[in-house]
């Protein structure tokens, strides 16, 4: 009994220490800020299975869900308050407008006002776009503006073709996209006083295989810069790109601008972000700053889509950094609420409200550990250990030479295995096995490993040194834990088993990622 306790107790102690280190390493990551300017992502009580339609008005945000609308206010210091639920059904598929009492919605071509006053505003409506102080709708190519006090409509412009979308700026102006044919759309600038520029300033692809996403713009010193994202579908594969075009405001519409491809670089690792979309310019910053979503890069990122910010300096290369620590898909970021942002994170079939702030107090408070942090660290540890089990498959070729040696000698010189003491065959088979992982170390410790592994595993020459340490610890466990009655096969595979388990719980957790 004592021998068995020693044989299994020693490796279990070593493995438990490594799992403990992994757990506390994951716990430490949950106290790290996404970058030096933003707090960690803070969850709030809103959670819904249905993808909401979102409307933002001042410091108020409205989220639609089935037969009700969730009303929240976001105040200074990321003070998110539930202002109550409004019993109202927002039709799916279109934007809506509300002040908390009156609703303007579009359903089956009918634009209606509901609430204290109720009326049919217009029929045969093909689209609507809303912002805090504007409701723009269109009937094919005829564009109208709704007066939010009298609820009367004003005809703004008539285009030859159907309007595809309307994009709002922060200064009261907006851009109308006219679908000129089945492939392309032309963009027209509209001033804050609703004067439509007679000529388009940009022609963009907009069709089922190359769809225009969001468009944002900013003007400084008489120059206006437009940035938009597009979604390209080719052979069933989706890809996203971001483009930029700029011109003098006074010359806008004189000629069609030529868009340039924008490169978005992740400051954390220098890698290019390949899926930027949902772009907008932040309104709370002194310098033009982009807010957009893109696929996350890092350990366990998987299908995570994070929020990023990047300062626009006039060039086509923008340095950006992630501002979220959630691991779901970020949707509907709302910005401009006292240096804070709130958004919905989709994961596990639910949309959850999160927020982040640039307040030093909130940044400090967001790094404090709580029950949720311990639970999340435990889940991450299990996932990483599960991923590292792939090492079992890789380690098969490490075992093969030693196994072949033992089988051949057992068949040709069986007398060697009858000796009670540890013989040279066991030493040689262990030595051969211990050399095999060195043939894999360059593939294991690649760029991905050095990106996600902690610093104590990524120092210069760490690959060889770590393998030597694992070999030494395995040898110590083998020397004191090996049962003399096991024989050569048992002794050799005891060392191999201990080595593989130590590798899995140390290096292996940062080599493979199945989640």
C-alpha cells in the first residue's frame, strides 16, 4: 500500500502543483485591463435570448425584446440604471425611434406613431433610419424627414433609384445611399439643414455578394473623411474590409472619390485585424477615434468578436487596441456616455449587457476579484487542460521508438527482462523517449505559444530548458515512485506516463487550443 501511495502520490502532487499554477495564472489574467486606457468589461443585469433592436437617445438606451422594450440610462461613472420595461412590441427588421412614451416604427411598409398619439405616418415605406433627433424614411427613391414635434413629413429629395440606406454623422448631417443598379450604390451628402448635394461623392459595391456595412465620417479643418466597412462573400466564405476616402467639404460631389483600403493593426501583437466592421467615430474624444468590432486575437479567442478603438491620424494604417475582455460576440456598441461604452455580448444563446469606462476609479474596481472571477478562471483552466490532451496524440510518436526497442528485445533476448533490478534496457528506452520531445519543440513553441504563454515560460532558450526540467522532475518521481515489482516495461512506461502528464499540465496548455 505504501509503495502504491508513493508511486501515484508523487506524480499527482507534481501535477496538482502545475494545475494550481495554471489556475492562478488564469485568475491573474482576469485582473488585467484590456489596455491602459479602459476598464475590464463589467456585466449588468440585462440578459435576453432575442437579438434586440437598439435605440440610443442622450444617456438613454432602449433594447427591444418580443412584447416589451427595456429602458436603461447610463450616467457618469458607468452608472447603469434600469428605468423599467415598456410594454410595446417593436417590429423586427427596421430601426425605431422613441422618447420613452412615443414610438415610431415600420412594419409591412407602414410607418406608424404609437403612444400618447397614434397615427399612420406613411404607407408603402421601404426603409427607415433613426437617430436621437431625426427620423428619415423613404418610399423607393423618395426621401422624407419626420418632424418629431408635429409628426408631419417633409419631402427632402427624389432619387431616380431606390434608396438603400442612410448613415448619420455626429454634426446633424447624414449620407444617403442610392442603389443605382444591382451591383453598386452611390453616396450623397446631406447637410445638417437637410440640403441634399446634387451629385454623389462616392460609388461603392452593394449587392448580395459584396455588401456595404456601416459608414462613418468626421470633418476637421475643412476636410471630411469617410470610412466604411464592407462584407464580401466568395465561395461561401465571408471576409471583411475597411475603406477610406477624403476630400474638402467645399469640393464634395465635384468628382467621385477613390476609396483606399485601410489596414487595421492590433497594437498588442502587431498583427493585422482581418475582420473589421460596424465602424463609427467616437464623439467623446478630442482626436478622431474609430470604434469598431473585429475578431479577437489571443488565447481561447475562438469566435470571439471584440470592440476595438483606434486613433485616426489621416493615414490608411490605423493602430488599434481591444477594449473588451468578454469572450462572446460584441454587438451594438453605444458610445458617448461620459467616457464609457456599453454593448451587448452574445454567448451561449443569450445577449448580455456589458460596459467599460475610462474612469480611473472604475478601472481599478474592475480588476478586483469576485465569485465570477474564480468561476471563470476554473472554467478556463479546464478548457486549457482539455485542449492540451491533444498531446496524447502527438506523444504517440515519442513513445514509438522506445516501445519498438522493448518489443524487439523482449522477443530476441527475453532473459534480460527476468532480472529484478533496473537494467540497461529500461535506462536506454527512457533516454530515447526523453530525447523525442526535443524534435517537436520548435513546432510546439511557435508564435502562438509565445503570444499567450506567461513570461516564465517564454524566456530565451525556454524550450530546451523547460524540457530538461520536465525530464529531471520525471526522473526524480520515477526514481522514488517506481515499484520494483513492475519490471522493465512497467518502469519505462511509468516514466513516460509521468513525463507526458507533466508536459500536458505545463507546456501543453499553451500549445493547443480547441476552444
